[in-house]
């Protein structure tokens, strides 16, 4: 998955701010918004405004902010398109755990196909009522192009809804799923410097109207201040994420030029966010991770790329990658530089490796 440049990220920031000025009066952006089920709307007015801004920004019909983060967004999108007993088309790879739980709790059947080599003939061999495509990679050797997968399904099955899991892709790529033709795109605002627990669905108005009616109670409403926080996070996220991707590329060059001993290979992977995977020449991954927390690196994710995460994160490879290859747990770590520069990451990694060497 190719990351956008810093200049492209700036253009996204500018485009979003432009949409904000079309919807809000200037003084309204200097408030914390409104609360409650406003008469005639059954939601805060500011939430309605933010949803309209996000829909327009992503060139989609509608938008819904809801509780449950990215998982809640995907779960609701599945609920809006499928009935118990229906069949969902997915990539032949380990399904993200919370998505798998959603599929099971909704009583949805699954049919697997290989998106990396998908053909019209493959689609004609199986029956499915909707498709779910994860934008980022589910296993290390994935290389499918989400836009081509969407086109292939749409051209053959025009009435089949396509849901995309755009977590870790939004504001990092030129176009998200719905901009490539999907019915609904789902993502977490928390992974975009926004508030905890808020998910977002953009796309088909019919499906979103259906979900909005089901989320009518006051306790389910995303309040005005939360909506504004979603918007503020979206404004600042693209440039921060583009800089993060740039640091990953710098680290790949430096580590593959043998700047640090015992590093055999370093490469970028969308696992699920774009991170640096560092492969050691010996099975010392767990020993490294036992040290790096003390050296200033975050030892685990909060939202993987949330507003709380500033120092670089040194962590095990993702669960879906481990299911693909258990050996990665001992040989490989993932590093997300987050807001740090390459020098900080190199310094921490070098110190940790030197300690492992001294300890034998």
C-alpha cells in the first residue's frame, strides 16, 4: 500500500478545512458543540454538520459517526447489508479477530477467495451476498489492489454491496474504499488522532439511514464535542501520518545498509498500519522487546496510531501475521516511529541489541 507524500497530505488537510468553512460559521469552531437529541434531528446539530463535512470530503452520499470504533463501524455495516444466514466474500487470510467475532455474532457465513489472484472465474464459482475487503494487508505476502478488486466485483455483480475496512488506510492513501466504488467504508476515528470509541461509516445513504434509525437513543448519539474532536483529528492526521511513513522509509534504508549488527532485513508492511518490520539474524525478538520499554519506546499500542501515542512503539508483529507464520514472534518485531524521527528509533534499537549481546 503506497503512502501519500507530505505534499499530498497537505492537500488533504487543506481540502478538509475548506469543507469545514462551508458548513460551520467561524465562531462555531471555537466552541465545544451541542448535546443531546435535538428536536427534529434526534442528534446534536454539530454532529450532523461534521457528518456532512466528512461525507463531502470523501465524495460520498452520507456519513454516520457511531460508538464502537472501527469494530462497531464494520459490525454495523455488515448488519445493514446482510441477514443471518447470508454469505460474505472475504480474502483467503486470517480475519481480523474483532471482525471475525462480528461475523459470527451476526450469523453470517463466509466464503474465502484469494484476492491476490482474483479472477472473474473465481467469483463465478462461489455464491455471496456481500463482500468485505480489508484495505491494509492481512498477511505478509498480500499484494492485491483494493481498487481492482472492487472493480472486478462490481463489473460482475453490480447489486452486491461491498464493504471496506479502511482502518489504517484513511488519510494515508489517495482514495479510500468508498471513493474507489465501494458501498460503505468503515474506520475508527481513534486511529486518526480522534476521540476514543468513535467509529465512522461513509457511503451509501440508504444503508446509513437504516443504521441512523437504529441508533436513535440518546446514549448512542455521538455528542457535539466528540464530533468536533473527530474533525480536529482528521485535520491533523494526514501530515502526521505522511511524516511517519517517511521515517519508516528512512529506517529501511539505514537498517538495510547494515548500520546495526544482528539486523538481517528491514521492510515496510501494512500490519495493519504501515510499520517497519525488523528481522533479526538470530531469534532475539522477545529479548529486544523486554528492553526497549526501559529505553523509552512504547511497549504496546493504545489505538495503534492514537493521539496518545508519541514515542516510537516497539512491539510484536500483528496477530494475523503470527497466525501466518509463528516463527515471526521470535525473529521479527514491528516498529512504528509515530511522532519520532529515525535517529531516535536507531538509538533505541542499537542500545537494546548491544544489551542483548552483552548478556550473551
